[in-house]
C-alpha cells in the first residue's frame, strides 16, 4: 500500500520552498493526464517544465513513483527531463525511479523499456529504446551516459549482407555505470557490475566485474560496490 504523498516532512518542505509548491501543482496536472485512475497517488512527481509525451496506444505503467528532474550536484544542471513515447510503446517503471535533470527517455514505435525499483539516472543522460531495454533494480547511472538498442542506420557490406539494426539491451540489478559511458545494442551487463567512466560498452559484461575503456576490457573480477 502506498505511503501518503503529504507526510509531515513534505508539508514542512512545501512551506519553505515555493518552487516545490509549483512542482506539486504541475505534477498534479501531469498525473491527471497520464495516471487519471490513480492521480491522487501522485505516481509522477516532476519539476515544472519536465514533459511526458505519449503517442497513440503508448502505455506508461508506474508501479510506485516516477521522479523527473530535481537537483544534481548543487543544482549544476538546470535542463528539464523528458519522456517521449511513440505509438504502441511501453515504459514500465517497476518501483521508485528517478530521472535527473536533462535526462531524455525515448521509446520508439512498439518498443518496451523497463526500469527497476530504486534505480536512478542522473543528469543529461539519454536512453533510446527502439525494441527492448531492461534496466534492473538498485542501479546507479551517472551523467552523460547513453544507452541504445539500435544502430539507427543500416550498413551494407561487400558480401551483400547488412548489420542487424536492433538488438535488446539488458542491464542487471545493482549495476553502477560511470559518467560519459555509452552502452550499445545487444549488450548484457551482469548483476553487480561496475562500468568505469568514459567506457564504450560494446560487448557483454559478466556479473561482479569492473569494465573500463574504449575498446572495453575487464580489469577486475569478483568486485562489489556500495551506494
């Protein structure tokens, strides 16, 4: 059963922060539009100006709450977050998920994106889902990271073959992806893995491994990390 939206702590914060009051009002109307059957539960809480756009047949499923925007490292990033869902796509928020300022989510026609409980994606990152991307629980994805399951364009080879345009991406539970990383199509990142900053992830990463570099390489095994 969901906790009440306005507890004592929140009530005190509302009195002290007029911007928060504006965000609450803005979030109320977002919930009316995108979660009308349970709008009073505030499934979406967003900074003013953050957007959710849904095409015909697109479904936004929120099990607990989706946060859009917020502060990042002393409010260094002021850009608004956005979710753009094309026709018949699905974005499943499987718990409490935070998308920081400037984060852009795009689900292409018929695509399915899922993000697990207690996962956050920080400032100015992009997730573009053309087919299927699954991100697990308790993941930390740092700023300026890009996650793609498509090449966007066909490449034709001399033997009359071409690249496979789209392949699913799976990121396991409790994965830490450092800043400025790129995760390409067809990649699986195992549970508890760590991806170092500025890494191009173009192949699978086993669980509990530390991967770095471009080209990517595994430099440590049996690692653990804590938030």
